[in-house]
C-alpha cells in the first residue's frame, strides 16, 4: 500500500489565514470594549488567554462529553480501528484516537488541537446505517479535517464569539439593573452599557459569519481530499445521500441534542423546520454532490 498523503488545500490555507487576521481584529475590538467599561489591562489579557487556551486544550473533551462519546480501543472496536489504521497508512499521517458516541443520529466528527492530539468519532447510528465502504469514506473525510488542521482553527475561532456573547450579556444585565438612569451619572452608565451590548452583538455576528464561511469551504475541502484518498468519490456521495435521507427520520429531540455540534459534523443535524438551516455551517447537499460527481469524472479520465 503506497501512501498517497492527504493533499494540501492552498485555498483552505489562505482562507484560514485571512479569517485568522480578521478574527484578531475582532479580538482587538473586544479588548477596547472591555477597556472602555473600566476593566484593567491585566484582566483583559487574562480573559483573552483563558478563552483561547481553554478552547484550544479542552475542546476535544467538551465535544466528547456533549456527544456522550468515549475513546474505544482496538479490542472494543476492531473493525473501526482497522479502517482508521488503513486510511492513516494510506495517507501517511499519525493515527488519531478513535471514539464512539452513543447516539442514534447518523454522523461523525473530528476534534482535537493537532493531528497528534486528535480524536475521530462516529456515532452508533452511522455504524448501523452505513456499509463498511461508505463508513470508510466518511472516516477519510474526517481524517482530512485532522490533516488540514482546520479543526483547531475552527475551535479557536469560536472563542471570540463566546467572549463577545459573554460581554454582551453582562452589558445587557448592567443596563437592565441601572434602570435607565435617575441622574446624569446613571444615565451615562446606562448609555455605555447599551452601546457595549450593541457593539458586542455586532462582533458576535461578524465572527459567526467569518467562521460560517470558513466552515462551508472546509467541508468541501474535506470531501475532495477524502474522496481522493480512497479513490472513490461516488462512495462518499452515496454516504452523504444516505445519511441526509436518514436524518429526516431521526426523532426531533435527538437532533436537538446534537445541533450544537453541527459545525464539526460530517452532515448537519437540523430539526424539522429549523431556522438554523438558513445559516448552515455546511454547503448544500447538491453543492457537495456536484463537486464529488465532477471529481469522479476527473479521476476516471
């Protein structure tokens, strides 16, 4: 078996770089907001460092906990480990840890701060529904995320939205408790809190749009790289169609439990009529299938 390696996507790399620069700008904006409301510089730095380090080091544990997933050994899941072993050997990349989520929602995701500290997780639902060839194609997609390091970038990128949201809520509570102001000082405080709330909302919205755009491209990139790795784009397309179709038959309460992980899922889990579908972290199914169909034609000459 010759190693193909997972191809470098220069488009994804450039997008991650530009997104990173823009997010740094948003971090500076949040810092100015915190400074303007009277927070000392040392506390601002501590908040920023805690948010980034916390997201970077503990995101995998949070993701596993939220999905009720556990790391599994080769003795517990020999077939699953064999697939990951084969794909990692084919790609010439270090093997990540392997996990299984006790969920009937058919899906998979990758998490972790680096290729050497990554976890690839599949749900019981996807194990039951996909034939081995299609499950391997999904794993190739997730390993592409690990190789591209876009999981860590998405994780860090989400930290600015988390901080902006926290600052916004604190400002809103401050404005509510101030009562609108009964004298000039209280009125000024009220206006500052309202302004802080509005700016925080704007920063949160902009950071969300930036990560949304990056997330959609990274899914197309992982589809392409994963399909090239296994040499069968049509198999990955088949897995996409099967999972998307089965998702509509999953109970709404199960989908709601999983929606928070949509940005990292192989296919998004939307409840019926969910407005979240309008701002999906993934390209449309048709866009993904069209890319895979074109790739199939290219590979077959």
